[in-house]
C-alpha cells in the first residue's frame, strides 16, 4: 500500500487536480493500492470531508488540531490510524514539508518502509516572502524542516528543475535521487474541445465581444500572484491596443474594480467552480502569468500554465518563472511580459490546436506513468 499524505491543504481546484486526481490516477494505473490521508482544518471539516470522499471514496480524512503551529502533534493521530485501520504502507508520499515530516516520524517508528517528499515549491521562501503564516515559531523553523524533508527522505519529486537547483543551493542537496514532474492537468482538461463554435460560445458566456482579442487571468488572489505587476501590465496593453479586452476568472479585487472603472466594457470577471473554468478559457487568446522576481516564483510550476495551454492559449509570462519562461520562448508558446510585441494578435485555430497538443504531450499524468512506476519500484 502507498499512502499520499497531506496536512493543511484545503479542498480547492488545485487540491482536486494535484491530490485527488493524482491518487485516483495512481490507483487506476498501477498494481498498488493507493490511499489518500488528508489532515484538514476543523473549520468546515465535515462538509470538506464529504466533498473529498465523494471524489475519492476510500480517502481517510482527519481533523487537524487547531492552529497550524500544532501540526506536529497530528503525528500521534496519524500513527494511531495506521495501527487502528491496520494500514501497512510500504511508502508514504508526503505532500510538502509538514506532511513529509510526519511521514518520516512514522518511518522512525517502524510504521512504513520508505518516505517520498513531493516538493511543490520552495516552502521556506514562500512562508517568509509572502507571510503565508503569521506565527514566528513556524517562520523561524520552516527552513530547517524543509531541509530535513529534502535530505532525509528516500526519494523526491520536484515540480521544476529550478526547484532542484534551490535544494542544491539552500540545503547542499546532491542531485540524482529525484524525479522532476511538473504540476499536471486535471483529467477534465484532456478533453477540451477547441473549435470556432466553442470559442464563440465561450465569449458569449463571459459577455465578451466576439471580435476582440482576449487576455485572461485565472486563479487565486494570493500574494505571490503579484496583482500590482499585473495591473501595470494590463494598463499598458489596454492603453496601447484598443481592441483588447480582459477576463478575470477569480474573486473580485481592488485591481479588477479599478480596471473596470478605467476601461468600461473591456473588463469582465467571473468566479467559477473549477469544473467550469475550461469552458471560459477556450474562448480567450492569451493567459496571464505575471509574477514578482522572488525565490517562490523562480522555482514554481503553476498548474494554470498547463491549463492555459490545454485550452489553446498563448501565455504572457514573467521572466524566470520556474522552468516555464524559457519553455515559452523555446516552443513559441507566448511571450515574456517584458518583451511583448507592439501589437498582440488573435490566436488562430491552427495555432491553438498546436498549443493544445503540446500541453497534452507534456502535462497529462499518463505521460509520466513510467516515472511513477520507476519511483514505486525504487521505494516499495
């Protein structure tokens, strides 16, 4: 048995695609029994547990002790559940740092054979650069905890080559015991239809003008999304090119309100459930991925990048964003935000199809099955 362990990750679109979809994929594609064990906040616990178990019926969803600073005490509940439910995992995959430390403690107690660190980013950088947590004890210790997760585990998954370089520089990690697998697409993005009719229907749903070039931002409003940089870029482009319009698929923000007031009729926004986002993206031309030059962003592999491509969009991306800025230039998948053409052009149906095919070759889980099988063979 393999356990995929999460701590503090609340249900969301990312949780669906990167956790639930991954566990279901691994269960269906390998001979291993794979079980999700998720520690959730007690706030909204029962409704969140129902939502997870609806999509992943055999998941074990447990309440965390209140306050993230008490994360370590959850290991006792985890040990009890392993014993009580007679779970004997040969491998525990820890999503991010805290889950991996709990898994390492279980290994020390003889409750599992090996532990894999599923590295989703530079967590110490993220916590300190964007004040993800406000507890000084957590901020003070996260670098040491991340070092333990990187150096003491039996294998590692990294979402980018840049993340491995971060491990080398920060923790003196010696490469060779990791696999680089980017954030992959939810299976629903593997079936997006790209056609003239679908694009027109998507624009109509969003209330967009059918003849204008459409930029879209899809995602959260977290600090690392760099909304101030995005606002500056959009003001420049909207002033420069009158046939541009912008769609925001996110919560309403001050930036959106400001732009909507300054450019009447050219800014639209929708807050959608994750399973409807692709139906709007496919009507757009360019996806926006503009971020600050921080360590958090230098190693990132945002899943929205793959989602944009799967819907046939080119990407307007900041320099030095994980492995993707170089990829965009090398494969003609868009433009650096610092080197945009004088005028953006509509993306042809032929080019949209090419971009979508690239996404299906590089960002679906099935294409990484040989890597997962090799990891399992090495660690179980």
